[in-house]
């Protein structure tokens, strides 16, 4: 029977530890990198990062000159007019001059009436404008830069959470696969018990009661196999979902991921947490916003140049072409305290976010302490489970030997067998719990290396 137990252990190992030792980089690290490249939630974060980048570029472009082509054509009739009495003013003079010169050189003039609205008038110009002094544009650019850094930190926060989720899902699948193998191993033991009981019944040593009970246990174990298989397939589907793969894709298991040295846990603190970087850039942006609201005291200076043509549409000569250059100054001297109230709002927002940042820092320290405690407990539980498994295996071998000699009830053997199966399951659960807890510590202290690029 010791050979049978060994075969069961080999069956578990064959299913669990496939080709992990062949990989130079951890199989799980490769899966994490695949999640970085394909996870839809992370892609959305990158879209938001691109959005912030374009906002910064737009803010920088506000200092560049703007060139616009402006054109208007006017066709009008009626409306107000300007009367010009040229005849009334000049005709008496011209008459006198004609009499003095005894000639008709000075013709009589008519009074004129000019329409005030321009008629058949085209004005086309190329306007170039550029800000020379504008504090609002400067601070807006600095705010956009802080918001870009804040969004980059948000991307890294999502990536670290994705690392933890992928690791937890991987080890959940790992444990579910172990459970299936353990139940298959238990089924091998039950089949062996059935064979022994059938032999004992044929030889008249036992009645059919033990045989019926062993067959009942076989049905129960097969049902457990079905349930464990369903759990494994659900775990596989969730893991593939995180990687944006087909839900039925196979998952490679790596035996090198079983043990994590405990000393790795206490090598860092929360200083690397990107959540703190988010708040840092948020506070900086709000500080700049306060300066932006105060910048109303700084005058704005702009310049412009118009190059154009005015006149009838068919005319384009020295009499219609023109240029127009100017400088604009705007200085808000008094706005009835509206800017002061905006400054107060900006300062209040900055104080609120600073308080949230301090609270978040305390929460992150608490999270790290809890994660370390959970990891230590998981290691202790795993060591205890391994000891229980060792005792259960020896206890089952001893009980089976006594049962074959006819000195033990089958129910006692069955109890030893169930203890062995439960010990194996508990060992696999605690083994996965150690890895999951360590992933939690990695998340809490931001120690897993991530690439900031896409």
C-alpha cells in the first residue's frame, strides 16, 4: 500500500508540476506581462493617460501664435445715409470764378448722398495673434503636467492591483488543480480498498457491509472530483479573463513558485506606493490652481498683426491692401472680490486633498501590517498542514496494515483514509494561501517590478 500512496503522490506531481523548471523567467511573470499587454481595464487606463498627455500638449500650444484667415463680403441697400452738400457750398464760388475769368472752366456740382452701409465690399485678412504675458496659460500648463503625472501613477496603481489579481487567480487555479489530483489519488485508494474487500468477501473473512461502504465512498469521491473539476474550470476562466484570452485556454503551472523566502517580505515599506504619488501630484495641481486664481493681478499682454485687402471684390492693388498691427493690454484691477472667493475655494480644496492623502497613508500602513500578519499566519498554517499530512500518511499506512490482518473495522480504515485526503487538501489550500498572501504583501509595499511604459 505504501507503493500505492507513492503512486498517488506521483500522480499529483505529474498533474501539477509540468514544465515549470524549463523557464528562465517565471511562468507567472510571463502571464503578468501578458496581462499588461492585453487587459482591457489597463488599456482604458492608458487611454486616460493619452488624454492627459494631449491636454498637456494643448496647454503648451496656447503660447504659440494663432494664424486665422478672416473674410467678409457685404452687399447692402437702403438704410442711413450721409448728405454732402457740395453743390450748395461750391457752386456760388464756381459761378464767381467763371464770371471773373469769363469762361466756363468751373462746372457746377450736385449735392451728394452716400449710403452709410458698405455696398459690394470685401474685407479679407490674415490675422496672426500671440500672447506675450499670460499667467493663466502658464499655470494651466503646469497643472496639466501634474495631472499627467497623476494619471501615470493611476496606471501603475492599476498595474499593481492587476499583478495581485493575476497571482491570486493563478494560485487559485493551482490549488483547484491540486484538489482534482488529490481526489483522483483518493479514488485510487478507494479502488484498492474495494479490491481488498472483494477478496476478503470471497474468502469468507468479511461480509458485504465493508464492500458496500467502500463503493459508496467511491461514488462520493467521484462527485467530489466533479465539483473540484468545476471549481478548476471556473478558476481557469477567471484567470484567462484577466489576461483577455479565450476562457478555455490552457494554463501552464510552474513548480518554482511554491516557496517564497520569508525574509523578502520585510524589505520595503509603503514609500513606493503609487497611491501616494497620485495624492502628491493632486496636491501640487491644487497648489498651482491657487496660484492660477491669484494670477488675476498679473496683466495680460497680447499682440496681433492683420494683413488684408479691403474694397470691391474685383480690386486688389495698393489702394486696397493694408496691414494692421497692435498690442492689447488687459489688467483686471477690481472684480468685487470674485477672485478672492475663488482663491479661498482653491485653498479649501487643497486642504481637503491633503487630509485625504494623510488618511490614505495611514490606511496603506495598516494594509501593509495586515498583509505581513496574514503572510506569517499563512506560512505557519502551511507548515502545520505539512506536519498533519505526514502524520496522516503514516496513520493510514498503519491502519491499512492492521485492517488487512483482520484486526480493524472498515469504518476505522475509512476514517484514516478521509483524514489523509483532507490533510492533502488542506496542504494544497495552505500552500496556495502562502503565495496569495505574499502577493498581498507585494501589493501593500509596491515591491513587484513594473514597467512604466506601455
